[in-house]
């Protein structure tokens, strides 16, 4: 029985610029427990859940079969220090693909310990899904919010916008039908309420079918002066007057009803900019956090938060390579004062269509 392997690397396997001579060192491996479960489809640093001073992480199998049925999904949570399994979380909806997205939730319940969130989304059931918030120490469910617009497809840590000592999480709902029309999409920021989860902030897409909220990421930069980071959100199926499905990425200002910077794909059409996004680090060395976005042809572009001109771009050798399937900024390891960009490639042509890989340093499974 074949099993998908997830590898935690100490070092880099694929970097935006080939400046490292050393080989990566595998410090541990985790294996899936069943075939065709998509083990390792999503990974995320979830905070220090066991209180040992080290970041812990989750590995999702969105297609795993659980007691709820086929494709219910599963998340396995591991100790960052020792690599031991802390606990297993099973999806409760057949076909729900629990684990489609994961992110740290900071101190969501105000008890002083790190918590986290997991999303699920069933494309076979009108994209019904939701977000479940877990106590990081015990793995017990704190709160659950459900929706029918693709809720749970994307998640990111947001911070404490309202200053109540509890952190919030942003969630994309790209299939949401809103004011602009069918599947305009939206992004909501959730916080813990006394009897459930309340929406602290909500922003809808401005065009029917653009699927706003396809991906979300925490920018790590405060542009509107409220002391809270802004959110990067993508709409890869946005269409301009000149090109179909060029895609766009927008900055959601947490203290304003309007959007911040908006960057759009090219004029040739079908760029679908924003299929994948990442944010939170200073890539170009100007002292401010940047964000990156992948488009359909395998081009990855990096932008600052105040200009529509990209500061860096790179394209894979072939469209079918899947270059840019995953993105992550990590700390400066080349001592040049700038963050690095890790780019995943699912079908590396130089390696007989093998997977180049999603690459993570166990000390840098970042809170986003």
C-alpha cells in the first residue's frame, strides 16, 4: 500500500534564488497511515501547543476516511521539539475534507495558551464547510462556525484587532453569493464570543464570479495605523474589461471600509493571479513586509504593500510543473538582511515529474 510522506527539513530544498551550496538535512519524517488520504496536502505551524517552548505543527489528510465516512479528513498534530504525535483530529462530515486549511489562532479563548483553527469544505455539497477552533493544549473543540459559500477553504492568523486580549482568525469564503452577485466571495474575521463565534470584520468581493477569499494571508504590516496587520486576499477569477480571469490580489485594511492596494494579472487573460498567496516578511530589504502571489502559468510575483509594480518575479520551466503550488516566506538565512521565499513545485521536469516539494524548516513553521 503506497503512502504519502511528509518531510520536515532543516534547511531549504527549493528557494527562489539558488544561492545555497549546502544540502538540506532531514531531521524527521512522518508517514501517512492510509493510501489515497492526501497526507501532507496541508501543513502549518500551530503555535506552542504543549508549552515546551517549541512551535508545534499539524499535517492534514483531507481525503482520509474516518468514522464519519469517506473523505471526511483528518489532522495529525505533532510536537515540534520531539516529533511525537500529540493528538489526532478527525473530520465529522463525510466528504468534508477536514484539513483543507489550517492556521494558528493565537490565544483564541483568552486562557494564555496557543490555540488553532482548521477548515473544511465539501465541493460535492454546495461547497458547505466551516472552521473549527481547537484548544491547543487538549485538542478539544472551542467553537465551530459553518457556512455554505466555501467557508474553510483558506485561513490565516489575524491578531488582536479589538484589544480584548483574545486573537482573531481570518477566513475566506470564495463561493459566497453577495451584493455583487453569485460567487463574488468574501473574507470574514472571527473572534470568540460568549455563545459561539462573532464576525469582527467582513469584506465582500466586488465582482460576480471572482471568488474573492480564495486565499488569505496576514501581511504583517499596519497600513492604516490601528496597530493591527492588514490581510492579503486573492480573487483569481476576477475579470477586467480587457482580459478574462486575469485575477487580482487585494489588501484588506482592518480599520477602513475600503481596500488598500490592489494588484491585477496581465492583459492577455487567464493569468489567474492569486491562486496561491503568501505574506509577512521583508523580501526586498526596504524594511516593510511584502506579499507573493502565483498565477496559472507558474509565475510567482512579489509585491510591496504600496505599489502595483512587482519587486521580483520568477517563472517555472514548464506550465505543467506546478511551479508556485505552494509559497512561504521564511527568515533571512543568507545573512543579506532580507527574507527568503520558498516555492513548491509539484511536477519538477528535471526529476522525471517528481515533486520538488513543499519545504518547511521545523524551527520556522511560521505563525501567519
